[in-house]
C-alpha cells in the first residue's frame, strides 16, 4: 500500500484531533509513520481522536495554526518529511457566527505553514487541504474542474477559496524552483463516515439524535451533495503525497479534486434513507421531519470533476453509494450499540482494511 513510503517518516498532521485528522492519523500509524499532531482543541464530544486513544501513539502539540512563531518552531524542531494541513474552522454555519475566526484560521493558518517552510532545508512534501467549496458555485450541472474560478459566498467557502489563492501565491513566489519543498492543494466534497460528531452536519446530527431516539428536523432535504466516505479523500491525499515523494511527475502547486463518481449525486433525504437501511436505530415516530426555513445561504448542487486525479494518480473512488452509507451506518451502530473501547478501535481499523480491499479489487493504484 502506497509503496510503503510512509514507513518511519516524520509526518505532521494539523487538525489531527478532528474527524478527518483522526482517521488520517490512524491510517498513518498503521503505515508505520511517526505522526506529530498539531491542533488547537478537540472539536467534539465524543471525539474519534479520544476514542481511538491516538494521543498514546503520536507526539501531540496543542497549538494554534494562526501562531506563526509557534508553527515555525514546531516544524523546525520536528523536521517533518510530510505535512498534511487539515486544521481549520470547517463548519459553514459557524462561519456565519464567527466569520473573523474562520477567515483568520483558514487563511492565515495556511499562510503560516507555507511561510515556516521558506527557511526549511530538508525535503518536505506538503498536502494543503482546502475544500470543494473553494469554487465560485454557479450552481451548474457539471463537475467543477481544478482550473475553474475560485470564490465562495459564505465565509467558510470564501476562506477556502482565499486559502487556495494564498497557496498559489506562495508556490509561485517562493517554491516554483524549490529543490526540497513540494506542495499540492486538495479539494474534497462532503465527507461522511463513522466518528464525526461535528455540530450542524447532517450525518452527525442524525446519529446523535437517533441514538437518543429523538426526531431530526431536516432543513434542506433535497440538497444534493457529492457524498463520499472519509477514507476516499484520505486515500487521495496519501496518494498525492506518495506521487510527490516519488517525484515521478511534476506536481508543484497543482490542485486536485477528490470526489465520488459523477453518477453518485444523492440528496440529503436519499442519504439518510440509505443510512437507515443499514442502521439499527429504532424510533417510536418518524426518524425525521422536514422543515425548509433557514436564514443562511448554503450552496445547492456542487459536484467535482475528478479526471485530473485519475490522470495523475490513477485515483478513483472505491466505494459506491450503498457501501458509503453501509460503512458509515455500521460504524455508528458499533459505537452506540457495543460501546467497548477496544472493539470500536479495532472496528475502525478494520474499516480501513475493508476499504483497502475494495480499492484493490478495483485495481486502484495506491492499494496495489
Ligand atoms: N468534513 C468535511 O465534510 C470536509 C469537507 C471538505 C473539506 N474539509 C476540510 O477538511 C479539514 C478537516 O475537517 P474536519 O471535518 O476533520 O474538521 P473537524 O472540525 O473535525 O476538525 C478540525 C481540526 O482543526 C483544528 N483546528 C481548528 N482551528 C485551529 C487552529 N486555530 N489551530 C490549530 N488547529 C485548529 C481542530 O483542533 C481540529 O483538530 C478542514 O480543513 C476542512 O475544511 C472537510
């Protein structure tokens, strides 16, 4: 898997205490990497990071990515071979409550990582995680391509569009001919999977409520999203890092989309019904009720064209819609119905193993 290139490498993961960061950290630990995590806080309770007891197996810094000096100090001290920058304020609704922190964290956090590397002398491969929401969403029916216009109406989307411009500027100004620093940015869509308890995200909201036998109110049941399991973009991030490391293709400053297959566009309602098919949550009344009033703008259709990732990385999604829902539902079932710390840790790792087998069966390059 990944040509074993992560074995014994020093890898900084910012945002490692979050949903995607915890899955990535677990995967990297099984790839025998030395993981150094930088996060400001643990963003949810319960938390996947705590459930997996990741702190026992990594070096953990509680630090703010907006603190430029601290970030530079950690990078210089730890001497990483790879950096995955995930730390962000990632919630659209929260970006309306606190736009300043969203802009500050998501833009200056990215700038601080790239600035710290200007004086770094060892080789380092950097994967900057932004979002599919970095595109100017003109609500068209086609998938967005990496060279489409950047933008973002709500503060979160705008902060990710801005982070992309900052990344592009750093690459063009300082790293275009760098011998040691390689940088790509990666854009993924709405990610689902076990262990997410973020507020105001549809799957975590449902799981929390259904576990307490409460009904969920749906704001935008017909919104279509490019739903994908969390392991899909993570396999893309790891593959991008592998290809950068192996230096087989010039990738400096390139951006890549990682999303589900084009036909995998489903509404919020489709997704929840499918998850319920694979869940054992029981209710006395309906699992959800539909209410279409909300006060803030959230984009309608938004999907990604992933031809570039296929072309450069031989990357494809490994799970269809049913399996994406099944992986997600079964994780929460395991958590809420068994609740033994040991089994859920093992179960989480087994999902990575099962995901890898799915990828192998489809001859996806990273898994072979
Ligand atoms: N989850 C999704 O559906 C999704 C979709 C597209 C992009 N993304 C991006 O993926 C990344 C991870 O998202 P997630 O869902 O795991 O988020 P999360 O909320 O679960 O975790 C966020 C992480 O960022 C850290 N963080 C926040 N502010 C920080 C700061 N100032 N300094 C240091 N650390 C800070 C938190 O401590 C936490 O570790 C984010 O960049 C997000 O924008 C997520």
